């Protein structure tokens, strides 16, 4: 799958049978101010980021769409 998806592709993906988990990777303060509906948060800048994702108990078969600030940022 392409590492970058467009808004229309995401909308289609969210409506699909295998809807992805949305993972917002910016700090909690940013998440509290603005995030996509239903998204989960694990800040990529924290050393515990992967632990937080594991604690979410996600099904390994469920696709994950990771998003952050957008281009040209490399956070996601």
C-alpha cells in the first residue's frame, strides 16, 4: 500500500469492510485541540509511543492509518 493516502482514499478506506484505526502521532495537547473523529493518540516523540500502541489492544489484522502534521513533516 502507498505510504501516503489522499483524503478521498481515506474516506473510502473508512467505509470499507476492514475499516482502519486512525492513529494521531502528535502530542496529547495537539490531539486534544484537533484530531480526526474516532482517532487514538500515541505521540511519536515519546519513548513510550510503541508501549501506548500495544496497550490499545489492537487486533493485529486491523490496518492502521498513522497521521500527524502533514507534509513536509516526518512525524507520521
